[in-house]
C-alpha cells in the first residue's frame, strides 16, 4: 500500500469553475474521500443513504483503527457522484463526503476510473498502458 500526493481539481456542479486540491493517493483505499464543506460549496450534495443505484451497500464502509487492529462500521456515510479532474481529463466519480477537516484521499477506484495507474516510485498518477492482442 503506497501513499503520495498529487494535485487534482474538484469541478463545480454548475460547470462554472473548479477548486484545485492536493490529495493523498492511497493505493490501499478504494474510495475517494473529500471534505463535505468543500463539496457543498461547489454545489454537490450527497445521495440518499440507501444502497446506491450502482450497487454499493452502505454496510460496506468501515473505519480502520490500525493500532487496535479493529474495524468499526460507519452507518452514516454520505456518498455521491462528483466531477473530478486529473490533468486534462474530467469525469464524474463516486466519492465519500468526509468531515470538513478530513484529509482528501484519492482512492484506487477513482485512479482506475480515469484509466490511470499509481506510479508509486515516482509519486504520480499516469495514464495506463492498455495492450490488446
């Protein structure tokens, strides 16, 4: 599991602008977590706390306490689709609405959703090389 930082943009819902943000790329995290206050300022709102239409039940979310080696269920997770930009590519991605003071984290599913790979030795995300035979 690697961690490093990259710059992304969080696009406004209206499409009128974007907020640059330095985020930690965590290859061990599946989902992207962004501060709720920032997302709301940009016009985004979480979706209803039910199993999402694209198939993820809320019961899948846990907080990890590495010192106690314990997982704690997070029943009140807020999720929604937000448009993100990495480099010159922007796409909507599912994100977790974190606490206003939470550290922004770019999860592996978002990196892969951009068809990027985490280049951990060089601490960057790069376009994937897809080879078909």
